[in-house]
C-alpha cells in the first residue's frame, strides 16, 4: 500500500500534473506498468513549438526550487517568452516512486532506473503530450545535468542548446563512493528494514546521518568558515551556531523525504554515463553533441569540481566552460546568493540568444 | 577487562616503550590513574640535549608511519643527527586507551582527552624521562599538527622550530562536522553497543562505513580520477578496480582498530583550539609563538585546505607557508609519493638549518 507522505504533494511542492506514459520498460530490465511523470509547466508553447525549455530535476529535488528560484519574468528562464517544462525525475517522490508504486514494484521492489530511462520518458512525454520535437534548451543541475548530458548525446537533433550545471556526463569514481556513503547512512538504520517501513520517521536516524554527510560534502569548507549560514533565512526558525544550522535546516530538509526514493535516485546517480552509447568511449559520445553547449561547474563544488567538468567540456565541439561562483559549493544550486543567480542568468540568457 | 587487540602490539606496529606518568588529571576533569605513553625513539640525545625532535601522532596513526616513511639516515629526520621521539597520542591504542584501560575508565568510561592533555603529558615525559627542556623541532601531521600548534603556543620557550603538516591550530566547523560523520558511522552500529563490545569485529559494519567516508574526504577527487591507486602496492593483495582498492586497502586499514580509541581521538580532534589559552582570541594565541614556524598544508586536502592553514600562518610572526603537493589529499601523509616526501624533506631540512 502506498505511503501517504504529505511532503510529496502540491500543497508542499507547488502545482504539478501527473502524465501517464503507460507501460515503461527500463534499461536494466525492469518494467513500470504505468509510469507517471510529475510535470510542472510555465508559460505557453508557441505555434511553431520552438520555444520549449526542458528542466530535469536533481537528487532529492523537485520542480519547486526551479519554480521559486530560477523561473520568472525578466529572468533568463522567462515564462513570458518560453514554454518551460520541469519534469520530476522518476523515483523522486512525485513521479512514480517506490512509495507511490503498488504491487511488485512497491517499496524495495522498485526496479533500477537509469538516467537514460528518464530521458527516454521525457522525450516521449514532450512528443506525445505537447507535440514538441525540438528543445530550445535543456538545462539542469547535478543529476539534472546528468540528464541534460544524456539528452545532448542521445538525441542530438532534438537539443538546440544545453546547459549542464554542476554535473558530469560520466559519473566519477569519487562520486560513486560519495553517493554510496549517503546510501549506507540510510540502509544501515535498522528502521529501514530492507526497504519495508511505514513512514520516513521510521528511518529518522538514517536520514539524519544522510543529511549530516551532505553538510560536509554538499556545502564547502568556505561556507562553514565564513558562517555563510548566518545570512540564510527561513520562516519560523533561526540558528545562532553552525550546529543549529545543521540541525534546523539541513536535517529537516531531508527528514520528510522517502528513504527508498533517495536510494532509487542515488543508484541512478552512481551510474550516469553517456559513454554507454559508444561502448565506453567518452570522447566519441561527447563528440556526438551538436547542441550549443555551456558547461557550468560551481567553483567551490567538492564533488563535481570544475576540473572534472572541464575535461568533459573539452570533448564537446564548440562548447564553452563557464565557471559559476558560490561559497555554498554544490548546494549553491539552491540559489542562496543573488550574485550566483545573476551570473547564471547571464550565461543562460547569452546561450538562449545564440543562433542555432 | 582490557581487550587483547593484536593490532596494537610491537609485532604489528614496530618497537616502542611504555613510559608511566602516574596519575594524570585531564583538562575536562577526568583522571587517568596511571597514564602510559607509548614512545618510540630513534637516534641518541646529545650531551647538550639540544638535538631532540618531537613527533606527535595523527588520528588512527601510530609511530609506525613515521618510522617507516619519514625517519632515516640522509633524510631530514635523521637519527644519526637527531634524537627523535615519537609519542603516540593518548587514546590511540598504544598509549593508554579505552580498550587497554581498566576499572572506571575502561571502554565507554574513558574520560574526554584534549590536545592540551597530550601536550602536557609529552612535556612531562620529555623532561622527566630524558631531561629535555627545549626541542629543536616539533613536527606533526593532522592531529599531530594540532599538537604541534598547541606546543608552540603553550610552551613557546621550549619549541625552537615547528612544522605543522596538514592541520590547523583551531579546528574548523567543517572539520567538526566531518569528524562527527566518522564518529556516527561507528556509534550507529548496533554492535558498538554504547562502547561495550568484545572485539573490533563486533563493530565491523561501523568501521567499514567509517573507512568509506575516509575514502571520499580523506583522499581527493583527483586521486580517484587519476586512478592513483593502481600504483600503490601492498604485499599479498592486489586490486584492479577502485572498489577493490577501497575494499582491500582502506577498509582493512581501519578494520583492526579499536572503535572506542577512534572515538576518543575524534572527540579530541573536534576540539583542537589554541585560542583556549587566550579567551578565544586566535590572533593573540598565535602571536605568542616564537618558534621558527613552517606551515605545510597539502594542496589537494579536502578538509584542511591550504587557505584555512594560510589564514593561521599569517598570524604567526615570521612564519612561512609551504604548500605540499599530493594527489592523495590528506592521505598524502602516508607518503605514497616520492615527490611529496622529497618536497617535505626539503622544507624540514631547511627549517632545521635555520639559526634560532
């Protein structure tokens, strides 16, 4: 029986629609009998259907951060000019996920999903639901960048422009190991119980340890040294010490999430690799890309460091490396800093302004 | 009853002697009824007693790495010229530690120990046992650097030269949080049982998770990307993949260690802070230092980054920043690279050659 988790509702996450794709066969051999994608759209598709922007989501994220932080009139991602489609990734809690699935694929029975599955599902959704055959831009951060890379390699004719923020085309060994520590933090909690629990609260200690590892690697040494957290504000909660910021911001951020959903996404993240299309040859895979491509790592990112992203960018014909600046490291993606958002908007506006 | 752990023996660690300091009162209020320091010495103390070098040990380490990797004729730390005293830190498994203690302070009853306790104990040892009143050099890495900083601030008249490798005078919030994840990996194992276990194997899963977090933060993204591990050799074991290197090198490295010993050292690490001498004023504390001081961070260190070390170095009169280069990050301390060892030897030789 699905778990009724109030965190994964429009009341908490903002409006979205569920689109059914029917039976969906996965690359690893599993099947989702009726794949539902949770989709939020902003703006209108024009008659030529050439003003569509696709945004896939990151690990543990939903469309909400994009809605509240990145999309808006006058911004690069401007709904008065573009039809912006944010698709929640499979397993993220809103699209079909372990805790919403029924029957054999419920909970621990949820099949392995790959980045390529998300991208195929998104392509089907855009074509069948909206009649979109080409995208003006695909942009995503972190696991959203993994999906953006996959789009640009798998469907080069359908992607006019691509912007990969803080994420790689081929997941690194370091990130595989990092992600494993996040997963082990959850699965080592006896309350996880092999994936069979009644609510995320049963796995509270595991989710707490998972959040605490994010505090170390997801942010940055400079974030903590500079006490950047003093400037972060939430309604109804304050913090005077770094421990309080961890306890009152980072831990609650993850506490409501579904443990199996996090594990499903983490498994997928560990195996993101566009070179699966070319027998392991990364250069050949990236050489396929025809989109105008900006690769946008964050300078303080501790696990997608700019040099790893630069190595991939150099393999993409005509692409550019644009390093973003955020003291929050990978979590700069949350858009804590106006300077970071202005910088990103500048790059995306320039990219959207390029002729293709 | 003490745990008989074969890992903490001269057969495994190399020769050392236990020196009793008698009753030892700790800064946090606890008492060790008969503090034993495990001490390894190399070379001879000269008549003037002015050729002594002190080396305190790092987290989870013993004198062994110094013996095998850093000390040798023709090296900077040359036992034919210097009397080199490596003192195993309290709680490291060789000096008095939770699993070797008896009575009230055994196991989980082991009292909190601070960096300052180690330094006071070392000062007493050197004075009472060897009649050493001044040190030609104190040098240490990581928690050994924390102790070196403490020496230079607490006993400025007794330290002629100081070299702090990959460690800070005042522990950072980031490192506090990082260390906590290491501790939680252990204490979350039901086998830890509140500190009451029969052998480290009972806490095997916790020690494994602890090692896996080290794999992510203790090494570096570049270590994993470059597959540096292919060049690391051990007798009787090989690895062909990065997962095998983790499983066969990193996990066994920690599997034999005593969980309570690691927790005792981690608690101490979290709270290293020379500003305790000056009411929280770090600049005032570091301004006390009269030793000729080289601060030696490692360029790829993910949790003692050079800029954090540089900020402290700038507060030490007449000191120098010498950045070391190791793709192994913090674990560069193990001396995997001849280039790193040559670089460090060069700096230490130059430091030892300075007139004071």
